[in-house]
């Protein structure tokens, strides 16, 4: 129960912090979306951004580079562009270019780093946005020729509707009735922009925005980030291994006939070790919250601990030994565990990589422990070996856990 309360409180704090950080930028994005909707004629969108061509992609990137919108504020603005008829490629280009830079960041770059960097930043944003938009247009050309909204809302002259009342709701429409729309005052246009940005847009994307905030708050847990990173690393290592074996001509089917099956095996092994370490740590007296966070960080080699002095805070030989064992497990090749779980235990144990891995850990730990004992740092060889091996494994596997300040140890 205590663990649930702790997790709930931490999640609530993460949600509040994430919402507070994102709110100003989201509000700015909704406001810009309203301004684009009200003050920019729809005919401009349909003419310049609707066609799924390289021209629309370049124009969208050029529009996005100077805008001072971050990755949060650009979302409602891009949604507004899409609703006004911009193509998928143009929207993608805008989404890539806008958060990378802006007039404010360009000026700051110039003042801090000089003219060359101030030029490189927007140019890099422009080219990466163009490339991304081109990829979308190239691979999604069957999904879209023109935006349906742009085609159905406008004809060649700008608009196919003859209802003047419709244009009162769409200020700035460039069509035969634009005299009616142009009579709208600046005050009413601004009111329309606010209504569109903070009422209509929120009605459309509000539920997805809330869902995104809930997920983002969950991602703020460092231990959970570490777990996901570790899972992704394990899967990426597997995919890289597959690619290398394919290049050198080694039969990929030697692992398993289906790549998906092997990937699921690796993910299952990873999660299985995480759950197993959590259970062992619970037996060592750790709370559920501490056990889960330490296990997440052990298997992912992230080294995150909720205690200020890391694993040494628990002051438990049992906990230290459990963490040592699972750090060693996490640092080994997960393909060996796949072999072991599929009945090839001997092949896994005979692996030269595994043998060298264990040998290096022992060759570094045993002499170091003997040195710590002889120098009087620790009274017994067993205690010295535990402390030395913990830090050797932590450093070799790049985990980063600690049980003591080894910078104070005597030099070897």
C-alpha cells in the first residue's frame, strides 16, 4: 500500500510539472493556430501548401524556420494547417523545421556563437525539414493527391459556396464574396482567432492532448525511462546482429525461423530478469518502490537509484550481491540467454565472449580486493571482494551504481 501511495504521488507530481512546463507553449501554439485560421486566407493554403509537391514542402519549411514555436506549440499550429488544406508532406516539413529554430533562437545563437553557427542552424533545419517532407510525399503519395478539405471548400476562384453567412464564420476568405468578409473588423477577427484557437481546436485535439500529457508524465519516471531504454537497446542489439550476420552470409535462420519470434524471446528474457530481480530485492527487505526502480536501472545499466548514496544506502550485503549478479547478467550477450532457454545451455557456456567477460571481471576484482584488504581499507577479504567486485561490475557494465566512495580507496 505504501508503494502504491508513493508511486501515485510521484506520478501526480510528474503530471503537474509536465503540464506547467508545456502550458505556455501549447497556449502560444493554439493562439498562432487561431491567427493563421482567421487572418490568412484559405486560398493561400490551397494554392501553396495543398499540392503534395516539393514546392509545398519547401514553402512549409521556409514558413516554419523563423516561427518562435517549440515542439509543444508547433503541434496545434500544424493541426490547423492540416485542417486548412496543407498536404501531409507540407505539415511534416513544418513540424520538423519549426521546433529546431526561430528568430529568437537564431538571434541568441548569433550573440553567443557568432555568424557561422547562426547561419548553419536555420539552414540545417530547412534541409532536414525538406527531406522529411519529401519522404512523406514520396511514400504516402497514394494516400493523398490534395487535401480533401481544400478541394471541397474551394474552387478555382477560391470558394464554391454562395452562402454569405458562411463567410461571416470564415474571416479572410478570398472569394467572390470577399467584400463581405473584408468588412469584418480587426476586433472581430481577433475574437474569431481566440474562439478557434482555444475553443474549436481544443474540442478537436483536447482528448489526444490529455492522453499525451498522461503518457508524458509517466515517462518522467527515470526508472521507467531506463527500462524502456534497456529494452530498446536489447532489441537494437539483436537487429544489428541480424544485419551483420546477413552481410557476412551467416544464416539468420540459425537463431530462429522468424525474426519476430526471436525479438519476443529477447524482450521476454529482459522483462523476466527484471521481475526476478525485483522479487529477490523484496526478499532483501526493500520496499516495492525501491525494488522496482533498482531492478529497472540494473537491467538497463542506467544506475538510477532513489537514494542519495545509491545502493550503499540500503547497507545490505544481500542487496549488494543480488545487484552484482544481475548487473553481470545485464552486461552479457542476451543471445546467449536465448540459446540457454531454448535448450542450448552448453553452447552458451562455451561462448568465448562470455568466458572473457567473466574472466575480466574476476581478474580486476580479486587482486583489487586483496589490495584493499592489505591496505586496511576493509578488515576481511570477503568484504573487500564484495565492495571491489560491485564497483568493477558497475563500471565495466557502465551501470553506475555505488556502495562506497571508491575515489578514496588507495591506488593500486
